[in-house]
């Protein structure tokens, strides 16, 4: 509605509440998604969107698949329905002898919103290499359809046992007994580490012809190979065509199931000189070109049984064996002695391990890649805490390949002398965006026992540029175990970096701490810490730190911090709001798991908040706990602007325009208006119900105005408001006669949401109390600037000498003229009978209303104030204030609060003469003034001075006294002498 004329601008008294732990995340209706506590369902959570449908992706790192505790990932609908296991724990990496038990799939989980994929990591995934198990870690990339798409394992390297071995057996008639050869074959096979990514074995048997007993890829375990070998029978033959057998193995056996990059090993076992020895030179030459390492075993049984000199045979076998002979050539006395070289032959084959090793060959075997993960523009960053002797590293997998920095790249910040401390670099990884580009961030919580964070760039040549490092302050605090960054204002540049130290020890407890660093000139500067609830408990505040989209709809992104051990391991999360380019250090909402549902534990171990999960346009939170995932819905935030204006805009007490309860009154209308503004653009057609109280003169016991509806000063009402539309309520009230027209009448309003548990919530700290004052009209000109003209006149009843003579002495005029010649003309006579002095005074206002008019009376000390009496026909009233501390002064209010224009009053002042002070002069001064600005030209008549020079009338008293009151003289007495005259009389006469 249009505002009427005389709109009064109201001022708002904000009832800023003290810190509140309740804001716009709904704790009344959480969505609890239950899962297995044994599997630690909920250890990690990520919001996920596929084709417009929202999901929660939940990690369960102890989930069982079959007989193995592999861990797994669940997809859970956000509104209703059960979760489905993705069975990523069953994903097998080809050409590797995996060990998936306890690989902790889901310990690290990160989503890529660009293509709606996500990466789930198993940092304890290991594979077998010879006699060792290497925990290199492995991650699985899952596409937008929840289908496994790719394995990410940048730390995985080929085992040194990655070999293709072809055993070339002489099966001619001269080999005897065959069972001994078979035993040798089985025993040597048992020495081999056969399996994917390790050794493959194929067997060919030759005599006159060559046949495949089995190919390289026919069997993938020792047991299967041994089983197959146990069924190999001697094929016989009158010739020993060794060259043919070797060439067959080189050209065919290594091709059938052979693997690219595998080391080729050939073991030739024969008991006699070859019948095709002329072909050996070419065959060996071709084998050398194909990098086939050849072991040759000469069985001398045939020669020894017949007493034949084996020299030529031995020379041929040595020629077949690779150089040097002492490592590749064996001879045994007979077939039974083959068992004696099994160990030696196996050891020499495995001594090939490491022949091609480089500086990282033994640096990444226990790297636990995927302990942390973070998606970047060109790939994914993976923390590898176990790399380089547990000092840790950060690896990157891109579409163009992997980047593994050299160990030396880290030496500047992780010196060699601390290499045995186990810094655990890569415990967490993230990135920040600066003006100069994106920089990676990694935490090393065990560095020098206090922790460190480095900011660096990674280059394709496997080098690093470290731009900055941040250090922890307390031993064992695990500073850097959790890191996150926040672009508060969404301008593409990171504003703050947050570093968690969840084991920070304070006041006898492992409370935890989160450090805040702000970006200044491309460096992060310490800017304090986030504040928890000061609960003095083992909370591990900072175990999870999540940057989330704007939760409270103020256009600034926010931070959520988990304290999963708070409240006796039940867990708590804290929400901190971003503001401008920083974060408010004190939390805006604290959500304890006990508020949501009973039985939750470690609530807050993970948090994610990037999506609107229920299609209401607001960002929602996903929070992990032990055996459960929790979705917290955001509530829309509304600001309600309240205003009040009045018709008319001022109270005109000079115009009584209505009657209320039989009394003339001034009637008024208050328009109370509410304008709801929803901060989210998705709620521009929403409504919100409110309830409100309106009170007039709330602080006065007896109000000067009353509501028309109930003749009271209080009313309670409700309203339904629509977004963006002002709602105004009309409240009629009336003003009664009152002595106080100076202070305005207050109109107070308190409002609140009609249903605070449902629907929108009022913005945090938004004022809910409005107090507006409507003033009284002062009755003056249009500019409301009152200019009074006060006039004061006073006369005393003390007679002059002439008046005294005429009125008191009752003499004639000639006699009085002669009488006064002996006095000054200014002499006033005080009669002997006079005890009081009266002053007759008039006070009028010839101008406009005079506010707070005050009459000051001062008098000489030979007077005492007795009374002030107003005449009956006077306008207004005069009330004097009794103040004993004011000596010879009186202050009187004239017609408070204002002395009306053209008003006139007459009054009489009575003073008594002091009985102790007799002065030759008497003075009475009357002065009038007001708070209104009177013109200087009219102020000369604002005072009246009565100053008298006094003469007092003599009141003569003649008295006498005698020592004898009488003396009797008898008639018959006579004087006989002077002494007989009688007693003397003493008379005293007094004139006063």
C-alpha cells in the first residue's frame, strides 16, 4: 500500500541475541540412513548427482565381500529407499597378484562434479611381489552411472618377478628315469611366484619334435601349474634336437601368452649333445636379440652310465647358457641329482630382481596411495603417506599419465636427517587458487612431531616448486591431518586455508584446534583459530573440515568442522559462516548427534555439502558417523522488515476529534507493516506466518494512550506474509489528557515466526522488536519552531513613605508632603504590625507555546517564602518544587509541559519577615524562561525585580517599676525629724 502523508521514519531497536547455537539447519527432521557399524558405514560421505537425481555415496571401509574384508561403497537415495552396495570391493586389477583383504576401500572418497564421477580409494590395497606384499594402494574411478570405469594406481610398479619363463625339457629316449625330471620340474615350479603380475610358466618338450605341454597363460597359480606338470609324460625320440627346441620356445612359446615388458627367461634341460648343433649359433643369436635370459642344465647321467667323456656336451650347454656361465650354467651327475640344484637355480633367477631398478623402485612399495584424494582440473591428487620411508608424497594421475615427484623434490622441506621420523606427507591433500594459478596443498601431521603443511606446484618432469610451508606448534597435535580451503565470495580465488590439529591438547583434554590462514599477496597469513564450544572434553575438533556451499543464503560460502569424539564419542559438527573474504571465527550452529537420533557415534567424522538434495533450492548437508549417514536439510532464511507509521503523524492534543469512554480524546491510527524478504531466489513465492504483539507506552504503569479494540495498551495478532509483498495492519488508538506532552508516546512491537519448527527461519540476529515514538504536536507554526513571548510583571504591597503617611498615619496631604521631606523618595516603610510581604504578579505568553516554562524566584535573606497562590481566572498551573538545599530560591514549573500561546495567569507570592535578620534592604527577583527559543528583543520583560530600601515604623512602649508598690502614711503620724520620713522609693522607667 502507498504510504500516507506524514510518514514517520521509525528507528529499530535490535534485540541482538547472544550467541545462539540454532540457525537454519533443520535438526528436527534429519534423514538417518542406517548401515553396518562393523563395516563403519558412514566413514566417508559424498553428495552425488546423476542425470538430475540426487544420491548419497557412502564409504564403508570395513565392509565384507565374500571372505575378505575389502571395504566398499554404497549408493543411497536421499529421500527414501535402501542403499545398494556397488561391489567395488570385487574389482580386480589385472596382471597383479592382489591382496584385497583389509584394503579399506572407502577410506578416501571424492567426487568430480564436472562429469558426475567419483573416486573411491583403498589405501591398504596390496599386491604380491615374490615373497613380499607391497601396500601401494589403489583407487577406483566410477562413472556417472555408478559403474566402475578405471583403476587408478600410480604407485603400482611391476614386480621384479614379472617374468615369462619357458622350460625347455629334453624328452628324448636317453632321459632316464623320467620321474626324476618330473620331480625336478615340480620342485622348481614350486619355487616360482606364479600369479598375475609375477611369473608365468610355459613348458615345451622336445626330442625329434617339439610340443607345447602348456602355454604361459594357461595357469595362474603354483598349484595349477604343478598339477599340470605332474601329468607331463615323456614323449621320447631317437634324436635330441636342442636348437629346434630353443628356437620353438623363442619364436612360439613366448608369443603364446607372453606379456609385454615381462622379462623372458628360458630354462633348458638336456642330457646330450644336440643333433642340430649347426643351428645353435643362429638360434642363440636370435635369443640374444629377443633379450631371452637362458639357464642351461646339463644332465650327465647318460655319459656317466656309459663312461663317455662329456666335455663336448658341456661346452655346448655352456654356449647355450647366457653369460656369465657361473650364473647361468648348471650340471648334475644324473637325473636324480636335479633336485640338488632347485634352490640354486631359483635363487639365481630371482637375483634378476632390481636389475632395472631406479630411485623409486623401493620408494613407493608401501606408499598407501589414496590415503587422501582431491580432484583437480587435469586429474586427481593422491596422498601417499607411506612413500619414501613413510615420509610420504603426493602423486597425480592424469589422462596423460602419472606424475610421481622424485624423492629429492621434498628434501628442502623434509630434510634427510628427519627421514626416519615418518612425516606422513599426503595424509590429506587439497588445492588453492591464487592469482598466479592453482597450487596444491598437502599435510604432514607427523613432521618433526609437530606437523607441517606445504603449498606447492607439481611439474611433469617430476619436480616440485614449494611456495610456502606452515608449521604446527604442539607435539602430537597432528597439525595438517585435515586441510581444506574456501573461496568465500565465489570469485574464483581462494580466500582462506584451514588446517586442523584434532589432537591439540588444551586444558587437560584432547580438544583439537583449527587454524585459519587468509590469502594476502599470494601468501597465506595466520589469522587466528575457529572457536568450539569450550566444552573441555576430548572432542578432536578439526577431525574433518569441509568447505560447503552457502548454507545461510547470504551469498558467502561456509565451513563445517567435525568433532566426532565430543559428547562421549557421540560427535558434534560446527557450522561457521563466511563473510566477505573471511570466516567468522565463532560458530553459528552447533549440531550434536544426540539432538538427531539416539545411538549415533563419531558423528562428524566426514561432512559434505555441495548439492541441493531435496529440490528446494537450498544446499543440504551430509554427515558421516559410525554405522550411519545423516542428511540435514537446510531451511530457507527470511528477513522480516517491520515498520510503523501513524495518521496523523503527530498527536494534536489541541484538537479532540473523538470520544472514548465518554471522554474527549485525540484519535490516531497506527499502520504496522511487515515486508518478508527470502534470501534464496527459489522462495520468491513463499509465505511465512508470524505472530506479533503491539504495546502502547509499554514502560508506563498508566499509559497515556489506549487501543480502541480493548481499551488496553496491549494486543496480540497473527498474519500470513507473502514474499516480497508488504502486509500492513491497521491499529486504532486514542490519546487521553495527560500532564506529559513532552515525551512522545511509544508504540512497541515484538514479532516471531508463527511456527518456528517448520518452514522458513528468521535470519540470524535479525531484529524482532520495533519501538517507534509518535510525538505530540507542539502547536506552533509549520516549521514546528515555537517562538514564545513571555511577559512577567510584579508589584509588592509594601507602602512608600507617602502611602504610609496617607494610609497608616491618616494625615492630610500637606502634612504628608512635609513628612516625606525627611526621607529619600525610594524609602519603603514597614509598619510595626506587618509580619508578611505580598507580591502580586502576572505572567502571560504573548507568543507561541513555550515548552518547559520555569519561574525562578529568588529573595533576600531577611525573607522566608510562605506561599504561591494562583488566581482563579489563570490559565494553566504553577507548581513549585520543594528543595531544602536551595536557600532563598524557589523553582516553579509553569503549566508543564507547555505554557500555551496567549495564556495569562495571575498569582500572589507571600513572604514572611525573618525574625533573626533585620536588613535595611529587601529584594525579590522573579525570572521566567522556557526551552523554546524566545527572541532577544522580547526577553527584557522576562523578569521583575523588586528592590526596597526599608525604614521600620517605631512601636514605642513606656513601662515603669518601683521598689515599693505602696507605703501607708497614718493620719496621726508626725515628723519628728528627717530620719523619720519613711522608706525610700526607687522607680525605674523604660521606653522601648
